[in-house]
C-alpha cells in the first residue's frame, strides 16, 4: 500500500480551506443565516448521495435547481456576504498592504511638491510630524486639516498667499497646520550663510522626531533636516530614500 504523498501546494490548499471555513463559521455563528447554511449543507449532502447511488430522477431534479442555486444563494445571504467582504478588508495583511501603498503615495507627493516649489522659486518648510506631538508650536498656527497634494503645497507657499510665512505641519496624510513659527537652532556649527528658514528646520528636529523638508528660494535648492542635522542640495532620489527610511522608522 502506497503512502499518500503531500506536496507543498497541497498543504497551502488545506490551509486556505481551513481558513476559509473558519471565516465562514465566524460569519454565520449566532445568526439566523447559520441555520439556513446548515440546511444548504444538508441539501448538498443529498445531492452527493443521489450522484453516488446514480438516482436518475433525483439527479435530474437537482440538475435543474443547480442553475438557479447560485443566484438564490447570493440573494438570501446578501447581508452576510457583504459583511464577509468587509471583514476580509480588515485583515492585518490587507491593512499592511494598504498602509504601504498610502506611505508610497505620500512620499511621491512630498518629493514632487518639494522640487516643484524649488523650480518656482518658492521658499518652504514642510514639517512631517513623527511620534512626538508638536502642540507647543501649533497653538498659534492656522488649523487647516487638508489632504496632502502638490497643488496644495504650491498654494500654501506661493509668496502672494497670506499663509506662506512660517512652516506647515503634516500629520499622516493631512496638512494639519500652516503659518507655524518654529524655534531657531542656536548651534554654532551651522553654516553662517544659512538663514532663519534653515535654522528653524534644524531647531524643530533638535527637540522632536520630525522630518523637515526645506526649500530655499534664494539658492533654489532642496534640503532636509532630521535629528538636528541638515542635509543640503539633495536630489529627488536622496530625498525619497530618506523619507522611506523615516516612515519605516529606520533613521
């Protein structure tokens, strides 16, 4: 007698079947639909028996019902199916994938916006809040709470805009505050040629875990500050790479 050989694919198949069965049981447990589902399983058992015993009349009867069975199932269990699909969307793996896509989109917007501001000759300070709050520096700022986008950053830092002075604070994927006044760094190691915009960018990163993108209107360059250090004249790739590390908590 030969032993049954299990392939790796078979193990995955069994795992998926068990997981799907578990989700179905959780979905229908304690509901009226649970009793209906039991009736359907009983009905399927009768169909299987009729085919095993080759009951011609019964097989013909069930074959006719087969055409409308799927439609009837969807209609009867419509609320439960909707709930099941919603629960699938809440699984940790799905959330992780969605979060990763959201961060990637954020990084693309920030990089594109920074270099669009540079090309237009607009000065800017974009503070990306970390885990530490910035309430001490947003109390007197203007609350905005708008979805991040390139047009929004350009509108904020347009010199003709009444809110272009100061910094904007980004939390999550929202621009929360504009016209923020940041503390200036008093470090003696900062290049004397740098102005208040860069000193403010360094200053806020000395006392918080924020990541700051700073655009110089005079020098037409993009820099970033983190943990009290300023990295000047960065390229798009350098800014993108460091933003990825920041969002992943690796710098």
